């Protein structure tokens, strides 16, 4: 991947959102301003968020439009269409996944060593999206198809010391798309 074009650090008044796992208000503002009217938007691990035309979360109490496992959704025919933006906000660790009503669900902690799940996400992104917004320090590899456009380091004053929002934008199409 290429070097980061821009980085921004957000300090001070950033606080947790209105529900457990919610975007801090400044993060929600960044995301909504960045995606603007560009559609469609897919939001994976969406929780209580209402950002995105299609929101996927396994928690039955979420605001998801599809209350299913994100990996199963990514393998479905319904997901396989062009997305202008894909937002990813997985639970930070397995314990948080359980607290958020997703026992046995996914957390970014599982990226370490889980090649199968990482491949599902990275292959999907390479084929179907132009832009990725990923809110976590750990993220799947996205090959050389994407370049990092901007990184926000967010001090939330909660149990997360620093959250990281990364914007990756497509720079190439994988060859199999043209086959």
C-alpha cells in the first residue's frame, strides 16, 4: 500500500455515542460528511448505527437491515454488487462481541491468525467496492487494490485509548474482474 496522504488527530470532546459501541459524534460526522450523497453504502458490523443503505449485524437488537453474520452476508448473492462505500466497525475484542449480543460473532481480535475470515473480507472488497472506511486499529489486508487516503486517530476517553478510522480508496481493479 502507498503512504498515507493525510492524517488527523482528534482530541478533547470526543465521547462515546448514544448506545454501547456507537460511533463517537465526531466520527459519525466525519463518516456522513465523507460519504455524502454517494450511494450505495454497505455497513458491516453496524450495531445501532443508521449509517448505510444496507446495514449488516448479527445482533437481533441492532438497527441492521440484515440481521445475519457479516461473513455469510458477504458470501451471499445479495452482497455481490458494486458499492461506492463499505464501512467496517467490528467489535474490538471477543469479550465486547459477547457484551454486544454477538456471542460467537466476529471481533477484530479474530483477524490475527484467521486467514479464512480475512480472505472473505479482502476478496469481497477487491471485487465490489470503491472506498473503505474501517474503524479499528486492526484491519484485514486489502492487497494493492486500495491506497490509504486518510487516517484519523481518535481519543475517546473511554476504555478504548485510541480508535483509528482509516479511509482506503481503490487504485486498481483485480484482474479476475475483467475475466
